[in-house]
C-alpha cells in the first residue's frame, strides 16, 4: 500500500481523537518505526513488534502534547529512540552484540531472495548494523532509513550536531571495517 | 584551508552538512592530504553500505494487535472519550474503510510519483548521432538519466551527458553506461562496455567511473576510457591526471600516459604512450601474464628496464611496489640511474617500501611526468572551486 500523506490536518485530527486519522498515521510510519526497532533489537522481530505497538500507543496518548514547534517526524522519532533505548535497558530479550545469529528470523522470511548477491549484501549490512554499538547505530538508522538532517538527528537524540557527526563518522568507519570483504560489491556497482 | 587533519568532518562533508566555507576548506585539504583522503574513502564506503540497508515491512497483524490495545485502553477510559472519537470510529466500517483506502491510495500514488519525478536527481543527456536509448526509451533530442538507469548506444549512435555542473561525458557507439550516484561530494558512473570520453572541471575525486576491473577517479582532467567484452579496460589521459584504483592498488596516470586494467587484477602499471613497442608489450606481460615465458627469452622486467627512458620513471616508480626482492633492487637501480633519488630517500628505505620515501621520490619526479604537475592542478582547482563550484555544492547540498 502506498504511504498516506501526513499533513497538519491529519495530525490535528489525531489530536482530536479521530482514529481514522490515527490509522493513516500508523500506515505512514509503521514500516519505518518497525525497521528501526528491528535493527535496534538485533533482528528480534517479536521484540520489535511489541515496541512498535508501544510506540504507537504512546503516540496516541501523547499526540495532544505535540505543539508543532518541531517537525512531527522529529517528535515521533524521539519517541522511537527513547522507546528503543528504554526497552533495551529493561528487557533481556535484546540480544547482546556478536552472540548467535541475530538476523535468523528476517533471513527465514525471505529465503528465496538469498539467492541473489544483492540480498546477500543486504543481509551482511543488516548483521553489521545490528552489531554496532547503539550510540553509533541509532544515528546511522535515522540518517539512512529516515533521511534526517544532522540537526534533526541531534534533536531526536538530545545531543549536539557535532556529536551526531562524530558518531556517524565512527559508525561509517565501523561498517567499512566490518564489511571490507564486500567492498567490490558496492564499489563496482554490484 | 584546514592545516590539521579533518577526519572528524568527513561524514558531515559527505552528507553536505558543512557550511560552504568549511566544505571548501575540507575539499582543499583533501586534495593535499593522502591520509585524510584514505579516511574519506573509508567513510564513503561505510556510507555506501548503510545506503543499501533495506526498510523492513511491519507485520500485517500489527494494526490488529494495536487496535486491541487501543480498545482495551478506550474501554478503560471510555467515559472520557469525545463524541468525535466515537463518530470517527463508527466511520471506520469495512465499506467506508474501503472507499477511504482507495482514495488514500489514489492521492498517495499521485503525490508520490509527482514527488519522485520532481526530486529524483538526474543528468541531462543529449543525442549526438543515431538513436541512443535510456532503458527502452529512445532519445530524440534531449532526455534525463536518473540514478540506476542505463544509457545505451548502438553501432551508429552517440550521446553526450552533462555531469551536473562539473563536466561532460561523450558516449561512443556500442557503449553502455549507468548513473550510480550524484551527490554534492560524489558523482559516479558505471561503464559496463564500450568507450566514453570525459572532460571534468571539478575538484579532484568528485567524479568516478566504475568499470568491471577498476575505478577511475578524476583528479582534474580529460580522458577516454574503454571497456572490452572481457571486462578489461584501457584508460588514456589527454589532460590532467586520473587515478585508477582497485582495493589497495592504485595507478596515477598523467596526460600522455595510458593504463590497462584486468578483472581480478585491477589496474596495471601506467606508461607513456610514446614508449617503445617492446617496452609496452613487456610491461603488459609483466602486469597481466607474468608466467608467460613463451613470447620472449628475456624476462619481461629486464626488457622494461632496458627500454626505459627518462620519462618512463612514471612506470618504474609504480613498479617499485609491484615487484619483489631482487627485482625491486633492479628497478630501484634503473630508476636511480635515470633520476637520482632526492635527499632523504635511501636504497634500503625504498627496498623496504617506506611510504614516506616513496612519496618523496614521486613528488620529486612528478614534474617530469607532466607539464600539468599535481601542485599546479591543485592551484587551478582551488581557484575554480572558490569561484563557481562552492556555489554549486551549496545549491546541490540544499537539494
């Protein structure tokens, strides 16, 4: 389904308690929120589904507090980032880095696609992202999944733009190091 | 220009997040600093991996589960819900939902395609001869090449691509190219087969061409690049400098020189095209068929050394790091005879491949390889950059 377009009217309708509008909001952001949650929980889709539900439930109950002082997406992703960080602290469901194969469930879901080199590259990238430290992973996810600017990422994470730049630097270098053996696949146009 | 290393700025530079002044300063620093350039390549590689990260689809059951939770919460707080909530919830019946979904889909699709069409970066392509095609669409006069699209010419057609505001590429007959990337900090084309000629007036390392066996990185230049059916390529530089790279192997090719590449090996050793035929053939054997002893009883390396002239120090300098043991000593001695090493460069250091000494010797030799020495190129680029391209990057960055 194509993403619904979310504008001020939809947000105002959500604030007024219109559940149809809320459904539109959910449809627009569910995949992005779920993706961030999956990558934040080492590929555990069950944990990611739970957290995604919690995030939208919280969104429903707190959207009245959104005053339009920042972008709605910035506000939403702040909820997402906080929920992921809180849940990771609290839950034992989160797989520690480097233990077992965190992406098994995703890989099981798309076995036929694994035949293709591009998907194998994507799988390796997913693994490498899951293995990044959270403080490097979240800026990478917000940059590449949501295309947020450094300022927006800083606002979401509650840090400075310089910190965002520094963490992205570390994240990029870490990905390049972990995936160096796949360099030709991206450099030579896979 | 930054005097200290700028490694902390590189991601922000890559994403166009720096101010125009800082962006210019980083670009200028990169031109002169090998260490930061290497670091920048790492950052760009990491970014490329991150770009390939797919978005996942939330499970279909997620809304149903969420609905249950909302219902539970609404039930708990039912008395506090507004009438508008109840009205809109009753509106959410299958029949109305289907109509709403169809409307959302129609408006969403229209908006999405309009948005994609307007915002997708692309390059202008002009037909020069025949009927070049983008995908399956024939170009009548002008068209645009989007990221991921192939431009293909048949036996009689030619086309010209405007590479953003930084240069032009002419596509010869029987050629297939694809636009891979166009960003303020990187423009990248893939040449799958055939021949293209590029004229680029951008700062070094802004325009790249991927071939099946190496990547050509523009250092401020004009050149032709052709790829054969086996994936091998030949680079011929007519102005400025080009670097051919694959993994850790790099060949720097000045105007008047050429360099071949082979799949699985990468770039061979650069040579001046006016070198003797024996020199060129022996070098090709040395690079790509070192075990072929049939064509000459004299080892290829010896032929290269015997035939080398003063200008061929370009080839010999590159060979230093590509041959081993006694062969390296032979290359050193011939190179030293043609161009004595500068102060600070010793035979022992070179045999040990001391990178500082290799760079020092190269810097000392560069003026003999080209009238357009790298320092000169840097000055030109600095001027070009500060006048026009800074603005361009600012504009592209905003996009």
